[in-house]
C-alpha cells in the first residue's frame, strides 16, 4: 500500500483508539512518554538531566516486556537525555516498534549530534515497520546562540545536518524543535530566516515551538524555576500567522496548541482537562511511573509490578483525582497538551473558538 494510504489508515486507527478516552479510562495507557536515558552529550542552559546520576536503565528486553503489557498503546514518545548516546538505541527502538502491537505513532527527539546513528535507526524503522515516524531535531537559535545555549561548539551544524538527512527519507515527518527560553527568545526571528535560507523549501509548518519547562524528575532543573520565564511578547501570534491554515492532523493539533498556549501564557487556565493518568503516563529510565514529565510524584516501578496493576492502584487513582483538581499546579506543555486536546474535544473546541475570536478581534 502507498505511504499515503498507510498513513491515513494509521491516523484513523489512532483517532479511533483515542476516542475511547472520551467515554472511559483505558485499562492501560494508550499514550506514553518513555524516558530511556538521563545521559546527554550537550550541556544545555535550560536543562540539567546530564547532571543526574546514571542509574540502571531499562534494557531493550525490559522495554519489550513493557510493550507486551500495553495492548492499547497507540502513541509513544521515546525521549532522553539524548537517546542516541545509548549504544543499543537502534535495537531499543526496533524492539519497541515490533512489540507494541497496537502502536500507530512513534516519536523521538534528538539533539542531532550523532547524525549517522539517527539516520541508520530511522531507515531501519522505516524499512521494517509501517509505523508513522515523527522526529524532532532540536535547534534553539542561529549558530552562535544555539551553540551557547546547548553548551557545545558545532552543535548547530550537526543538528541542521541531521535534520536535512532525515528530511530526505520518504515517509518520515521531521520537525525543527525550538525551546523558547530567556536565553534565545530574542533570536527566534533570526533563526526562522536562517532556516528558510539554509534548507530548501523549509516552511514554518516544519517548525515546532516549546517553552522552557521545569521538572525535577525529567529535566532535573528545579533550581532554574525562577529564571525560566520569558517576558511577554507576540511570538506565538506571529508564529501562528506564518504557519497559515492547517493542512493535516499534525498541523491542526499544533494550531490548537498554539492558540491556547497564547492565553495560558497570559495567565489563564488552559480550560482543557489534562489526560495524565487517565490515558497517558511517563516512565523514567529506571522504570519509575509518574503522571507526566512535569508532576514530580513517583507512583511505583514497572520492574516490580505489572503496568496494569500500577495503573489501577490506589496511588495512581488518587494522583489522578488530584490532577483533576489541579493539585499538580496545572500546565500546558506539548507533551501533555496534545493528548489533552485529543482527549477532551468539546472543551478544546469551546476554548479554542473563544480564544481565536479574541485574537481576530484584537488584530482588526
């Protein structure tokens, strides 16, 4: 079947499975963020995962066993650290892809330093699976800014080379991912112009934005909380205008995220119920279960208990109840906003329509 037909079938299956959460809580998560290493070869100003002590990381065999326990998993984000610092990264990804029998979408980010490893693993996944592959390559500014933010000379050129190499592989969706922080917010416009000049045919639809996040168990950057806030500006609105009207599912999700992010940054609650521990979860490199990548509340370890047992445990159900009451503090990060948007369509439509109208009125 042509790639276009495969993609349509997979997205239909993905949406169908996500619709389950509209009426009930699945027996196991249908979407997961899986952190496979705390190690990183860069020294980013907004992250301290590389300072965390390396512990006993889950092996490909253990990850395969975990996938066997997740019969409804359709959407998986594999992250780090830098995934490709693991010498078994390709085997790890292949094990996940072949053992997660309901999986439709596999996403992983990379800092782009290890171009050959990333490209080899992506080609293997493309050739041996029919999964929808989405890859984000981190680029945080023009060369001087990016290298300073990322803490290593030459990291911009390596990231861009990896992005272009992945972009040339048929059937893979590749995005530049930029984390907006006080260290690079003033250079975002210059980066956009540079990407369009350096990458033939590059459009803003290939550019995903995120804002600096604080997390003790994921980024290990709780000490940076006071310095994380970016001063108000029109960045989000400008980015939305440049992206234009959505042309597909990913574009639509990004638009919904950005419109609501604009108002969340103004101090409004998102108005869209989070799906953490209803349909989604986060697992650390050592196998600890958390509600998400931000809420620092460990709930058990998959090395000692089956994921389904943990999922229905009192600790998890109590944490879910607290999340519904925003005891977690509430957030609107992409990792949690995307499943929230998919899991609460009526709230999403209502909030987005109201906010989009406000933006239109303000622009006239």
